[in-house]
C-alpha cells in the first residue's frame, strides 16, 4: 500500500520533468524544489489556519483548500521561474539552460532556508484527516492517508491525461513538443504553451508535496539532502517510463514506488535507494528510451 | 564594509602576534605570564563550531546559548585577570566537511585559544582532528562516542560515554521497565547511534534480556515502515531508537501508526524541544537517557535554569547545560594555566578534578573523558520528566 501511495507521488513529480523535457528538451533541475516548496507552503498555510494546535479537528474541506492554495502558489512560482530564468535562454544552447536550472534549484533551496520563509528547522505538518486503518488483509494495512494520497494523485493524473489528449491546449502542447517551429507556423502561441506546461508541472509537484507532507508529517528543512534524493527518484521514474512521455512517467512512478517499498520490505531496507538506481541502469541498458519510450510515439 | 572587516581582522591578528611575542619572551618560567602583564582591552577569543542550522539545529543553538551564558557570567565576574572572553561561533550545518572547515577557520584566521564543540560525535571527530593538528585544545560538550577523545591529547569532553549510556539504557529497560525482549532501530550513518546500539545490545544481553531484531535506517529517512513491520513481528516490549530527535520523532509517529504499543527508548540525541513538536502524542510515554534534568532541585541547577530562562525564554535542555559546563570548565582551566598556549592550557584542562558543573561533578580522567551519572527522562505532556538517576558501575 505504501508502494502505491509513494509511487503515485513519484509519478506526479515525474510528470513535471517529463512535460518540460517534452516541450523544451531539457531537464528542469529546479522541479524537485517546487515539490519541496509545495510541501512547505502546505505546512505554512495549515499552521497559519491554526490546525497545528492539539485537539483541533480541521474540517474536511481544509485539506482540499490547502491543496489548491499550494498548487496555486507553486503554479505562480513555476510561471515566474520560466518567465525570468528560462525564457531569455530560449535560443541559447541546451547546456546554458541546464546550468541555469541548477542555479534556480540552488536559489530556491537557499531562499527556502531563510528565516522569513521556512527556516532551517524540521517541522511537524498538522494532520488534516484522522488516520484510520480502513482494512487489513494478508498483513497489509490500508491507511486512509495512503488511500487519499493515491486517490488524489490518480485523479490529478486523469485530469492531466484529459487535458493533454482531449483539449485544444493539450493539442497545442503536443504540437509544440512534436516540432516547435512548425507549431509556431501553424499559429500556436509557443511561449504561452510553454508557460502553461511549466504551470501545470509545478501544480502537480505542489500536489505531490502536499500529499507527501500528509503521509510523512515530519518535514525536513527545505535544503535537506533527502529532498534531493526524492527528486532524483522521481526523475528516474520519468526516465524509466521514457522521458517526454506522459503515460510513461505515471507508469514509471508507480513502478519505482513498488520496487523501493517491496525491496525495503522483503530484501533489505538499507539498500532501498540502490534498487531504484539499479532498475534505472537495467532499463537504460535494455530499453534506452524507456519502457514506453517507443511503444507510444506521441510525445508531449 | 569589506575594508572594515579586513582591518579589524588585521588588528586582531596583530594583537595575537603581540601576545604571542610577550608569551615567548616570558617563557614558561614566569608566573606572571604575558596575559597578566598586558591588561589591554583585547579580549581572549574562544571558538565554537556547531550545527546552528539543519536537522540537528537545536543542538548547536542550545550549546551556543549555554556557552554564551557562561561567558556573560564569567566576564561580569571580572573575566580572566581583567581580560574579557569573547566567543566566535561558526555553523557547520551538521555536516562533517563543514565541521573541519569551521575549526580550521577558527584556529588559523581567528586565532582562538581553545575550541568548544560539537554535539554530534562524527563532527567532533572531524573537528578534533583539525584542533589536534594545530595543537589547540578542544572540549566537546556532549559528544559521547568513545572515538572522539581518541583523536589525540588536545581533545577533551565533559560528558559521559556511549558504552556507559547504552549500559544505562539497558539497565533501565531490564530493571525499571522489566523488559525481556527489546528491538533496536539505529541510524547507520551516525557513529553516535552505532556506538550506542552496540553498547545497549551487549549490556542488555549480559543482563539476561533478548534482542529480537536489529534494524537500521539512514538519518533523514522518512519511511521506516519496512523496518518497523519486521520489528512488530518480533513483538518486543521496548524499542531502542538511539538516533537524533528529528528521526526519533518521525519513527515514533510510524511506530504508533503501525499499532505498536511498546515504549521507545533513546539516548541524549533525543534531547530537544523539537522531539515533542514532531512526535506529538506519539512520543508520549517514551524514555531517554540524558546528562541532566532541569527538574533537579540542586540550587546550582535551579540557578542555571532560572538565569537561562531569563535570557533565552526557554527551559535549558541537556545540551545547553553541557555547553555551559564546558565553557566554565575551560575558564577554570584558563585561570589555572600558566599561559594560554595550547600545551599549557591542555595540561590545565587535563588536571581538572571535582569540578562542580550543573550536569554533575566532573573529573577529567587519563583518557580525557568525564565520568558522571546519567538520568532517565520520560516524555510527559510534551516535556521530559525526571524518572531516575543511574550511577556509573564501580
């Protein structure tokens, strides 16, 4: 069950990596920091609303409210990052953009550590829903929090899938990813599409951040090494699924979550990171373009 | 700004040079050392390196507060023969490589006469190597791993050691909690946690108990469900978690989530207000061994607690008390030392006998360690409450 929950969070983050790669052909290293931002913004809002106090039972809508607020904040940050850091480099060599992305990542991490943002202390995310065990079978406990996390993630992925394959904007995104200049000639506003991609990716990362904070309420400080590792695993998920491929990222995320959790449970928990990266090597050797890299030709 | 800073640094290094020249001139023979002969306004600089930020941030901050309080009181009482003591603190962010850099900077560019720090044993070892190399005495207030003072004859500590602390935890589990079966979950990335785990494992078995399983995690991990599921299957009566407070808080949440009811038992790495903040209701009823309890009614402890509260607005934890003791012990040694060079100062620290600290009576032994009693605290309503004191075996 942990595998499903964590896997769907990896999938949400992986989607952001994969969408940006699809449209701009570069790895947005600042993406995992948007995820961290999502978790910390959720914490800040929850505490601001007074849910941190012991004995308060937040109303059911609180979770939804915080989720939406975190998504909106991170969407705005994602838009700003793209507008200020990446758009001026649209015609520059790939490497410049890549290095800029690393710069943005470090910037976000260190700003997050400032006193008047999130500080350098770990904090406890208030619990927004009562964690109850819904069912038990064969030694597996189904927790409400896990189910809610997986459910929300799945819902968001369905919405995204619909957005990309069933709407005008989605068609424009697919066109840009297929061939940017031809899309521009056909009257697609490329800059707007790219901005939209960033906002979309960032909101998904924010949702993942919120759900992660719900599942693991002891939040590490914003620049902690464990966040970087989570981002890396999500990136691995995107690569395994076939980078640039939306459904591949979803599949990759769930796969990574399962491999990590099952490896930890049945082999040895000390080597959990090793399983993930071994799978990456394996996939790169056997199918360099990812599991779904060729099966679905359509790229976004 | 820039020129100002470099000017003042130039000034202070010139002062140190002058001081060193004075000392060299007098040699070791004269009792009225250079320090006493030049009662100038230049303060004596001591250094502190600690984790002021990061997952163990309260460790560094508490220690720093304790040291600063000791300095304030020492200067108010006249300082060292009329000279004030000043503190220079560098943040090592809880990282080994930063700890080495911080100590190097304190010694080579700030020219401190002694270094205080760290809390985490692995960082004290990293910093201690540098202090040893430059021949500047270092006192660790609260690193409990045996290897810390094995670095060399310049490294001291004012706290007890992990073999003792692990023994105390085992004794408490066996005799007070009447536990037959214990499970262990330790941080494989920390020398401190590993050392405590080994000591507990050995002592608990010697006392006739059974260790059902030993599981490991890496500091900063968020998911312990695999390890805890294994632990649950072995059905222990107590779970020993010798990690730091952030991880211990996270572990406690997941322990209760899995439906385990056995109390957790930890070491002095749990000592932080953050433990209750992160662990919340999950950490209630768990125990940890520590250096001191703020509920100790001894007048010296109560004086310290009330002045600390007045200055910082919070109850001092064990690390603040140890920082305070380490600084006061250093001043005591500075008063007895004929001069403030590394060798004389180290000799004076090594000669400390029956120093009355707030964390107990401190005598430095031949291995530059302190032999002291430990207390066991229980988390009650978010506050560590005093349970019992356990004396070292004779």
